[in-house]
C-alpha cells in the first residue's frame, strides 16, 4: 500500500513517518521531492527558491516526481510505501501560483506519475498560531521564508489538489499529541 503523509513545513510529517516505520518495519520510506539521487539535487534547487519562473519550479517538481515513480514507487508497489509528500503537494504549490490551468496540472501529473498515486493520503493540519510558533523554533529554508500566510494557503490548496486528482484526503489535527496522531493514522490504514 502506497501511503503519503502531507502537510506544510513543521506539521510533523517526519515524526509521523518515523512512528509508522516502527509499526511497518519492512516499509519503504521515501520523500518527494528528494527520494532519488537526482531528486536530491532537484530538492536543493527548489528549496533554494532561486527559480524566477513558477512554471520552471513546477516542472522541477514534475521531473522529480517522474524519477521517484520509476525508481522508488513502481518497484515497491507490493510493499508498504510511506512517502513524505506526493503529487498532491506539487499540485498544491502550483495551484497557489495561479499560473497553470488546472486541467494542465492534472494532465502533467498523470503523465509524470503514470497515474500511480497514493492509496491513503493524510493531511496533518496546523493552525496559524501553531505554525508560527513552530517556524520561530527553527532556521527557515527558502519556502518557509515566504511566510506563514503562504504556507497556510498551501495547506488549503492541498485539499483542492487532492480533489482535482480524484484522491481521498484524510485530515488530521496536527496540534494533537504525537501518539494520538499516529493512532489515528494507523486506525485509518487498518480499516
């Protein structure tokens, strides 16, 4: 089963993936962008926020996504795969740019992923107050430097992206205690 943990920066994706790994020790864990060697380079380029064109940024995400599907997801579809983000995030980031038609977003993602999408997608939702607190506790990357309002727009856009791609999104309050979040995810996976 291919599972994706979605959420804006500081939502607790890495924490939940580590917790899930204890319950699924044979699982393949990965991330997008950056789950392959080329993907790591692409991730650095995206996080540097140096692209002037939002379309170029989107195409970088698509290149990473295509490589990720070929190298990591397809060969492991018979296993549990737990991914830190997925195509849903890429579409969400592109949606807030309002520079690419939604039908093109869907078509290009279907092309890059060969229509292989996660079976379960969890969105760890943060409140503005909690997001701002968590951001104040760390050194910010290029995306985080765009500010809390930008990140909250992405959080809302993740919902729209999943709808556009025809995927079911399970929303979880990321301000809950870590173990409660893990139990909620496990309960949903096991249903």
